[in-house]
C-alpha cells in the first residue's frame, strides 16, 4: 500500500510543476506585489480539504488527530521557516518540485533541509526539539475551545474563502491569458504545453490532500500530506539502514520529485541550472532554517499551513501566521531592501536639451 504514496506524490509533483504552485510565492507576493494570485487559491485548497476531511471523519473513514499546541516552538519555528523559504527560493514542496526541474540551488536547499530536519528530529538535537514541543497548552483546536462541531469553523471558513474567490475572479475578469504555440494536440497540449492556472493548482491540491488522508490511513499511517518528517526519515534511513523508516510518507516525497521531473521533461522546461556561489550559500542557509524551523513548529507550509489548518488546530493557524510574517520580514531584508538601495545609488538619467 505504501506505493500509493509514490503514485499520489507523482501526481502532486506534476500539478505543482505545471501550475507553478508554491506557498512561498503566495506569501511573498501578497506582501511585495499586493497580489493574491496564489494566496487565495491556497486558501481554497485548505477549504476543500477541510470539507473533505470533515465528511470522511463523520463517515468513519479516517480519524485525524490534531497536533498539540506548543506556542513558543510553533511561533519561533514558523518565523524561522518563513525566513528560510525566502532564502532557499521555495517552501518544502516548492523546493522538491524545482529540484525535479533541475535547479541545483533547490537540490542544495533540499539536502540541507532534510539533513537538519533529521538532526532536529532523530539526531543530536532531538532532545531539544522534544523539550521545546513539550511546552504545550491545553487548547488544541478551535472547535474544542468553542465546544462546537468541526462543521462550524469549516462552513464559516469555506464561506469566507468563497467570497474571496468570487472577488478575485471578478477582479481578474477581462484579463487575457498568454497563449503559447501548441506543440501537441488534444489532451497532451493541456497536460504539457499550457501553464495551468493557479485556480487549477489550488483545487487539485485540495483534492490531492483529501486523497492523501484516505490512502495514508489505508497504509496504516494516520495522517495526510507531510514533507518534513519523511524528508528527515530519508536521511536517517540512508545513515542507519533502518527500512522501517520507509513508509507511505517517504514514498510521497520521492514521488514529488518524480512527478515534477516528468512534467518538466514533457513541457521542455527541464534543464540543469547552476547558480552562482552566493545563491548556493543562501540556498544552503535557507535549507538549514527550513529544517530547524519546521521541526520546531511541527510542520512546514504543507504539514501546518495546509493540513493542520484544515483540522482548525491552533498549531496550524498560528504557524500559518508565523510563517507568513517570517516570509515578509525576509522578503524585505533579502529582496526589497537591496532593490531600494540599488535604486538610491543609481545615477540620475541625463536629460538632453529640448530640441
């Protein structure tokens, strides 16, 4: 059954590559460009998953357990993870699918991310992570605090997202999409030639997240999509040879690489790209921050900002906010500040005399 993880991961990698769906871009663009082009589709993915998980839980198909809430670890880890994804140029899933496209910088970030996630979870700093995450509070989910059914926050959040979707669609009405020359005909044109709309990416991401709960549960793992823990398991397996670590979630992340590689090859977008030394160093630093931050926060932009939010856990939503703030701070420091400095130092243009 764990091979279903590889298959679903390949589908996820394909969807991410074709739709260019990355939470880093969603958070960054909301701050830098005041654009919600990817942010609202990401909220839509959360809403779709929340409805599916609530329905499957009510039917007894799955039995999700929300993570306990360790405020200091979640906030600190989320902020650090947000900084890391700007440095690395992509979140956990973004790093995986861009590595599948041949970006060496993403491979560097991915290696350091997985390595330090393993160090924090199973290595010499495992005790520190455990101690930090042990400082929990009694509250776990919003619905438990309010004493209501999970359907209450699910319906309210879905209604809010629906309103945002309608507003965004109306705002974009009339804008013409760029059409590239077709290299194929029929379904192949849409699968490989055309860049997928962010709405397609958001809807498919939500549906894949629902499928992950069902398939993962069938394999004996009670959980949905996850990136950090399986990445740490891969490193630990490679160093210990413990085959029990190779579970459904490990196959999932390997599948992301496979799916994004297939998508990039079919679309003609795969090529090895080697960045300069400064970018490689920044990618490595970003990978370290991502691994440490995700371990402390209990998840990344997928495990927390997508999956735990759909359960309306405090860990999910507080981490969501912390990662976003960390992303904005790092975007200002690494991206906006240098741009402003360069603009200020640029010499004024020489105007020719009027003729």
